[in-house]
């Protein structure tokens, strides 16, 4: 059974780690079928440290230790008490996967990022992603960013505040072409229509290939057996009133909500 939504299914965000992994594989396959013979799309991995807590968010700890100027006395007492020897464990990084189009010499022509929740939540997580983003741009690599998660802060390379009368949609795509370093292409991805086909830039004077986002999501939904999703509750995070009403009407009309 297909998804009840014509475009992105907002309930997939609750299963994003699995959906993200599938999107990476399906996008690689779809792009490779279109590339010139001397280019290849690969799934690449780099390691980052995941920070689970928002850096600028107020946190109330279970136990609080405060400095009050009496630290010297505290040191004297503490030094007389033996403490257990710790087992030191390094902070484990986690893999961030993306698609890279490379030439036969291994040079990266285009990078395709499906933005993850962990790129958007937490100040240090965002800083890590922005550093990677700048590395692409400084290296002369085309960059395609596809943001299909609504949680977290905006992290795409384009600054939306500089676009007059721009109305953001729940999901967005940003395309940066190295041959046009002073501009970005923004593609709106509404909830109520099929997802757009996105141009994937290659080398200068070379025709774009096309990433059909709707086919990717349809494949993820089918292969992940997400037709078992319970659509009775509203998706999280919550939409505004207008989108919430549309979702309810859509699900009832598709027979997926009572």
C-alpha cells in the first residue's frame, strides 16, 4: 500500500535513521544510472561526535557543583580520600553518510547531503555541519542539500532572510554550483504535492543529472513496509493549524484515519 501523502510523508521523520540510510543508497543508484562513464556516485562516510544536548539550552542537573571561592579547603579534604580508578573510554564518533560524485582520479565533483536531525539539533552539531559545508565550498565542490526533517534549526547554505517575500515550505532543497559561487538555488518542497525533481550539477558545461525525490521516498516507503504506520495521532513535531487540518482531511479521505 502506498503512502497516503502525495509527496513527503511527515510520519517518516519518526523513523529517520532508517529512512536516511535508505535514501542514501537509492539516491546513489538513481544517479549512477545517469552519469557519464568517467564519473561515479559513491556512498561516503565521515565520523563526527554527536552532541545530544542543545548547547544554549538551559539544563537543570541532578547534582550541581558550584564554585564559591572556598576551593582550597575542599582540595585539602578531597586529597585525603581515595577514589576509584576509572576505565577511560574514548568518546565514540558516529558515521555521517552522504553521496559523492567523483571522477576517475577520485576528485569530488558533487556532494549530496540528506540533512539529518543530528545536523540541526545542538549548537556543536550545527557547527560541525557548517564546517563540512564550508569545506565543500572552499574545495570547489558542487553541493546539494536536501532537508526532509522539520526538527531543529535551519542549516542549509543559502540565507533565506535575503530572499524577499520567500515563503518556506516544510521541506527544502538547496543547490550550490561551483561555477556560480555567488548564488544558491532553493527548491520548495510543499506537503500537498509530489516532491520536485532536483538538478544535480556535474562539471562545467556538462548537463545536470536529475534526482527524482518522489521516487526515492516511494521506494523507502514500500521497502520499509511503512504502510504499517499508525496514522491516528498527529505527526511530530506538530504542524501549524493549516497543515494539521490538511493532514487530517487527507488521512480520512485515504481511509487511513478514523
